């Protein structure tokens, strides 16, 4: 149905328009009954619906409807599977229609800057490319049903400590390359109906009232068309927020901020046209939903089956020394309460009231060869000698032991950050005690973020189940016994210890959090430092093997507007049908600026029968090779060689090739008295102006051949000579009597005139 929203808005009173810009309550937007504007409901839902009708709250204290808890983002991102994530979103969209929910509050795409962030289980990855592609697939799945998504939390919300007031202090290149791209990709590939701004400040300015963030970048640069809502309670100054581009305040402030908007319009400090535009953006999304209401069943059983599928295709087999899969005829001991009471989701606003939860012990209840001992509690760190003794006795009678370990609810949740990466000590102690008496040990982890594993070298099998959603038990059992072939890969690096992490010395600071590691987050840091990790980004094992061959790159020479098509053949060389995730990384060899060793720029997941070969295709564009240049205020790829690498993880490169890029875009330079000779000599636009000075300086410092003493000692080497000239400021030609100051200033003016014309 077509509506003239501007005409509709013209019929609203100033108070009604201001009221549309805040919630009716915790979960509903206001309507205007006399004008046919309905009140609609939003709900948490990145991995399931948390619809609350009565006594609503936003931290999960009160019960919500019975629903399906799909695997949280920490696990689903490990699928590296756009089609599967789209199917996931499609199910969420249908569930929202079935429950009359207009907007689902997700996905959450904040980068995992540190394993300690209490909300990491809701976030996809440490890598912005993977996070953006995953988010876009999910959003497209949800919004095909005209149900909106609210991608969050925009931006740089990477810790829970002081999250409502702290400032994330990062330079623009870091923001553009690491913390913004997942949001940008989502806008350009899926156009989410809404954005949710974060609580925190960014370089001192609250996200909720940051015009550069919400208008300049989000709308003008990326082309976002929906409305921006606040995180719950994130508004600091309502009028400043409205001016900056924050259309909707959530939840209700009981009319307090509505009155401030009215007063600002009446006293002329807020242009009413800004308010009208905000209302139009909100109404557009409201009617997009209400005009496309669908009759949908709430298909709990079918969605439980999908939750199991997502979990099974996302769990990551990290270690397998010929111990998995298990055989039905083997005597297997299941140890640890998580086998019976799995931790399958995190705490806080995304907590789902699951209609059913499966556990691994029930999933194998038909197998008489499986025995169980509690060993340790699921929700505490208490070493119980009696439970430990029972577990050890159970282990002794088994051929193989599966220990179900993980983090209790109290160890990680929204609202606070972890202070360490350790498992409960009772778990580590029992694992080591079992390893002392048994060599055939497998550990299954239930955790929302990496943990230190002091027993890692002693176990033969390790399955990272993360937080697997309500069907976690069935999915784990199917992988352990070979009914499912593991095919997930890590969406984050797993360091050996907390002090290895890039933000170790600055994470969790109070009011001003300095992102001093810059662009070197996750594998970008570990690779640059050549630092060993427990398991690298993109890593994961299978019950079969894969061979990579025949890398094809369609161009060896490219320019800025060219695309590069890459293909590679992948063969299943094992005896089991399985899926492989092929990853493409790009490495910049131009040395134009400090960059990561390699960065993920493509991935595909394919299914292969034994002996089958498929060709995988990738397309790279200018952005695949570029970095953000703050002087240019744009993405820039320097002229030179770039390596294209095909790998099975960030540290397992199988094939590589090169392309040479010729840049047409010229970087802006402003020459002044302290511009160095190195900068001027490196640019063809300015080198001709200073070549004669370079020759004079070389003569002045003398070449090494003139400074060799009888004993062969060199006073000034060629290397020292060139280094001194390269780093010398232009003003020194006056100091050394090569040029008068007036003459030099005239030359600088000529250079700047030529430079300004070259970039126009």
C-alpha cells in the first residue's frame, strides 16, 4: 500500500511527532490511533525470540515466551556458511511474523577485541570481513519476511565495563578498517531496516549524539535508509541525538525527552524539519511491516531441527589424534555435568526461554556402552572429592573418556567482563587427574569465548562446541559418533594465555579506553608478532581430508577499477563425505604503509563426496587490496605487488599467486619546510624539484669511497648517507647554504600548486 507519509506527518501535532521518537514502553513503539498509525513491537532475537508481554525488562529477569534458542553468534559464525546463515535468518523472520514482532534486535557484529568481553558470545568474529558477510546473510534472511533487523551496537562497543559512559578512543584508520566494516557491509549488501547505536562514547562523543557516525558515515557515505534507535538507556542528550541522526529513543523515558524535543522546536533550537524526517523514517519501517503481515505458524519442532543443523555444521574439531569418531561398540565414559546440563547460551538481554534443551547424555541414551559421572558441577567452581573419585572410577572402566567442560553462567555474561581466561579450577584439576590414569581422553568445551587449556597437550581429542543453542546435545553426540562430519572453523584466534592478547595492557580501562593495538586485532596481531597460538583463526579439522590445486588468477596486471577473478580446485581425498571452508587472504607487498601480514578477503564452503572435485570461485575488487588513508579520506591501494593466498586457515596457506596493481588515485601531499627528502623523492610529482639538492647532499656528506681509511674503517657508509638524506627536512637546504629561504618558499609554493591540480 502506497502512503504519502509527508502528508500523514503534516496531520500530526508537534507532541505526537515528538512522541513517535521514543518508545511506548520497553518493547513497543507508539502509535497514533486517530491517524491509523499502529503501535508495533520489537524484541531481542539475534539467536531466538525473547518476546516479553508482561512486566517487560531488558536484562532477562522476567520470563519471555517459549521459543527456540538457535546457536548464538559465537558458534554460528564458525559455519563460514552464508547459505546456512540466510536459512537461520529466514527462520527468525518467520518466527517474528508468527509472534507479531516488527523488528528483531540483532545481529550483533562488534569485533572481538579481547576474549574477556562479557558479550563476546553474541558477536560473530575478530575479523570484520567474516562478521560483515555473516551479518548480511542473516539480515537478508530475516527481512525477506518484511521483519526488520537492528544491527548493533554501532560502534566500537567492545567491553562491558563502564559501557554506558566509557570512551572508545581509536584513530580513524582503525575504526574504518576494523570496527566499521561489518556494519558497512550489512548496509551495502542487506540494508537493515534499523541500526542500534551503542552506549559508549567514541573519541569522547556519545554514539547516540555523534553526527559524524550517524549521519556523515552511516547515511551519506554508506547509504543507510532506515532509522537509528538507541540501545536501551543509551540517550545522553535527546535533542543533540535527534540532530545527529538518532531517530528513536528506547525504551520510553515517560515523556521527559519528548517534552525536550517539543521545547527545542518551539524555541527554534531544533528545526522541525529534522523531527519530521525522523518521524518519516520510523513510519516507513512501521508500515513496511504492518502492510506485509504474514500468516505464519510458530514451527517450534522444525526450528529445533534447524538449530541442531546449524550447531552441527558450526562446531569446530580442534584436535583429533586418531581418537574420533567414537564407535558404538566402545565403552565410553561421559564425565562432567555439562553432559547432562549443557551451557548452551549466554546471560543477559539475549537469553531465550527455550521450549526444549537436549543434552549429550540423553542423545546417546540408547547406547548401553555409555556411562556417566557428574565429576564437577556445571554452575560452580567447587572440587568435590566424592564426585571426582566417582569420575575416576568411571574413567578406569572405559575405553575412551569424554569430558564435558566449559564456563559456568557466572563466568561470562552481558553487563560485566571476564577477568581471566581460565576454566573453573575444579574442571582443570579433574581433567589432569583423569589424564594421569587414562590416555584416551576427549574434551568437549561449552564456552562463549576462548579459554586457557593447560591440559591441551595431554588430550587426544578436542571439540569446541561453544554455546550451541538448545539442540547442542544432539549435535555434539552426532559429531562424537560420526553421524555428522565436523566442518566448522574458528571465527576467532585461540591464544595460549591472556597476556598474549593484543589489547592485554589496555582492555577494560575506565573512562577512556585506548585502542593502542590499532588495526592489529586477532590474527592480524598474532601473525605480525609471529606468536604461537593454541589454534589460529579459520582453523578446524574434519573426518576427511582435502587437497587444493590449480589456482587460477584471471589477471596479473590490474588497475583500481578492475576486478580479479580467482578459482581453485578442491578435492575430497578421504573416505568420508564432508564440507570444507576455503579461505582467500590478500597480502600487501608494496610496503607503502604498515599493514597486517595477510587479511581475509573471501571464503566459500563446499560439500564434497569422497574423491569429488569442485572448483571454487572468488571475485576481488579494489577494496580487497585497499587500506583506509586518512589524508585521502578514502580507501587506497598503492601501486605494487599483492599476493593472493588460498588457505585452510589463517596459518595454513596451500596456494598463492600475485597480481601487480597500478594505482591511478594520487595521495594528497602538502609540502612544507619540514617535509622530508624521502617523501619528496618517492613521489614523481615532487622528485624533480629536489633531485639536485640530493646530489649536493651526497657530495657534502661524501660517499663511502672517500671516507675509507687505510685500515678499511668507514666513517660514513653509503647506507648512512642515504638514511640521513631520506630523513632530512627540506629546511636544511637553507641551513647548508644550498638555497635562500625566499627561493625555497617559492619552490614549495610551486610544488603545492602542482600537487593540488594533480588530485582535483
